[in-house]
C-alpha cells in the first residue's frame, strides 16, 4: 500500500472504556503497519463527525476509526458536508474496538488487532452503499444523517434506549435481556409505509429494519442476504406479534431463518417513507444509536464511500 496521509480517530469510551486502556497496544500495532499517522481522541458524542470532516479538509486520504458501530457511523457522516462527499478518493479503515461491531462482519474484518490492521494495509478500498435518513430529533427538529449498516424503527429503537439508559454493556446477552423486557410492555404501532413510491397497507408493525449490512443487535442476522455494494436496501418488516409468539420465533432472528415466517416480509428497494398514525412516538436507531423518531425517509446512495475490507 502506498503511504497515505492518515488520521486515526479513537473513541476512548468504546468497549466500556477498554479502548482507552488498550490504546498504547493499539498505537504500537499501528506503528508496525502504518508509515506515519496522527490521531485524535473523541471527547463527546458526535465529536468524530467534526474530527473526520476537519481531517478530510486537511487532505487526509485514509481515516481509521477505532471503536464500534456508533463511532464508524459518526466518522462516515464526517465524510460529507452539505450533503456532498468532501473527498471521494478518501477511504475509511476500521479497527474494531467496540461492544457493537456488526458492520465489520459484512466487511469480513477480523476483530483481532493485527488481523484488522492487515486488512487496512492490504485490502482494496471497496465502494459501498450508504443509507441516508431524514427524521425528527427528540425535540422534534428535522435532522438528516447517514448510516452504513442498519437503521430500524419500532421495538429496536426502544431496546437501544433501554440499553443506554441502564448503561448496560453492549453485548449480545444485554440486547436479548433488553429486548425481552421491552417486548413485555411494547405495543406495536400502526405505521403507513411507502416503498419506492408504492403505498403498503397500513399495519401494526413491531420492527421495520432498513438494512444495508446483514447483521445488527450484536449478531442478529436481520437481512441475511444484504450486501453493502448491491445498490439496494433490504427492508425487513415484522408485523405485530404477541409476546409469547415473539419468544417462540425470536431465535430465528439470530440464525437468519425469520424471513420464512408469515408475519415477516422482505422488500428490496431504494427509498422508504414511514409515517406513524395516531401521533404515536416510534423511535428510530441508526447503527446502534437511538437518534430520534418517525416520520422518516430512508434513501440509498449507491457506492458512495470507500471502505477497507473484503466484500
């Protein structure tokens, strides 16, 4: 790999603070694989957006994120300004160091440090699709964000909020416990959905997952055939289920066999609009972070961002 101007953006609080403790080890590993680099630590939420944007304007050719899915989401958002890519030739490299690293599975990036660094130095820069969503923030302001892996509305947004409120470690068992606790109380919301301009019958939905990657929620194969570079979103909808019905069938989400269930369907598309009826508050999460609520519009920007990985 030719020597690229490289900036490393580290979320020291990722992996429940273990990234900060491991940083000297990570830095030494990078010095072995990379010619030269500068690095920054994030200090607050959304900090990685500004750090990535500043680095790219300064001529950085490779931005390496150290953290989980939320950190990579922020860095990816920093590749854009005023809805335009700052440098279409710049690439994103990933060192997985978070409790949620579902995106890396679709990119075949190993979790072991030295193996992840080999991917950054040896893998091609793959052009991947990027999702864009317009939604409402908690204070009802209009907002727009990009996502790399999965955006979902309904019970998923509630689960992420519960994990964050209770400050649970983001591991599979925490998500499953929070999912069960949420399902006990959650009532499916009636939502109007439009897919590529076609109106679907209004239904009560439990989950609406807009998938670019295959996996979310610490290993759940929500869209088992999704690809990051196929120019399509895999929209997976789960209709209303009673608690016991969901418990009986929930394991299917883990192994990817849920698409055979009669209350679950998949549509492959480029644009989705979701509007709750009766003023229901339906929460939205992007790449594992709860960001706001419906109404929302999801769109695909094909092959928009270069990422070091193997598709």
